[in-house]
C-alpha cells in the first residue's frame, strides 16, 4: 500500500493566517484544497512537503458573484458549483460545457477551481476556458494582491505565476454582453484528461466578428491561446470558410507531442476540428443573443 511520507498539518483560519504559515515554512509547505492532485503525488512520494496548510475553512475564497462588469469566481469554488451556477450559465455557457466533461461527480464535488488552475496540467480544461474568456487571476501575498492575465499565468507544464508564500484567491472574467461561447473536447473515456479540447467566446456586431477568444488545451498551444486565429477573424463575417481558415491557423499554432493518447498529427487534426466546432457554435449563439 502506498503511503505518504510523514507530514505536519495545520488548518488555516483566514487567508492572512494561511499566508503567514506559508511564509513561515517556505517551500516546504503546500496548500491543501481539494487534494485530488497533491495527495496522489504524496502517496507516490513524488511530492514530500513538510507541512500541509488546509484552506477548506476559508469562506472568503468561496462564492461566484458579479462585481461591476466582471464575474468573480473564488479559488475554493468547486467544479460542481461552477457546473450548477446560474450566473455562469447565463453569461458563459462554456463553463457548464467544460465542467460536464471534467472527471466525475466525486472529483467535481471536492476539486476546486483554484487547485485545478495551480496544478497547471497542460490538459486542464478550465485553463483553456480562461484563455478563451481572457480572465484575470488574482494572487495574494503578505504585501497585498496582484493580478496576472490568464494568458500569462502559466509559465509551462505544472508551473504558474503563483510563487512561494502566495495564494491564488480568485479569477475574474469580463462580462461581454451578447457574446456566444462553446467548448469541445475529445477524451479517451468519460472524465479523462483531454486528448484535445477547444473553447471559443465571440461577439458579433454589424454582421462581423467584433471580438474573438480561442482557448486550446492538451496540444501545447502557447498560453492555451490561438492569437493569430483570433486576429484573423476580427472584422470578418462568421462564414464557414472564415471559421475553417481560423481553425486551421489555430491548429498550426499548436505543437502536440505523441503519447498514449495519440500521435501528433491526429492531435493537430483534432485541434483544427474542435476549434471549428467551438467557433461555429459560439457564433451561432452570439447571433441569437
């Protein structure tokens, strides 16, 4: 039976308390939220923190709310809460579409948005969603808060802008009236990590795309985004031809690796096809908004 190495445990009473504990213990401390990524790594002794700082009691990190022209999702909001949120469904159906294909109900009931973001798996679904929506990550340390655009948050596989002694506290998404959004994913089996996934959020004004966001996961798209494809579509009509051209540009910007989930050329094909499907559905939703 696999068991983790001995570890101390403390339950934080506030964000300030958690930050104090992280500062006190340095890089030997790890935040414990849902634990679905950290605990398996500890059992395999791939992660051996000296102390776990449990933040499950911190209600200040929970909740989904509207603040001015932004939607704010707290770091401790679970996947199940995102899936069932009427606020998110009203403004961005892409969240519900993505959450329906993340893991299973057991994981969604305990796993958190902040934990998934900080795990920074290259196939993580909410990172692709966040890139499409151009979210902003809010990080707190002992000196205060700082913001990082979602498209700059990931520094590489399993690496983010959150440094030792810091906590991701919330993610903010701009509200785009009249937008349409959609998410597409191919996985080997239900609830698995993506072979490839693509999300899109668009607005249409005067019969042309006025804004375009494309997020792509699991195929090594830089910062989960397809910026050249986005730029190509802005100002163009939402025709099948234009969408197909943009989808191919998005696929060309990816650099997938061959692995047990499939060869690289198959993944590139998926990037093109899923981007096309997501853009087509997002455009249809924006037209009907």
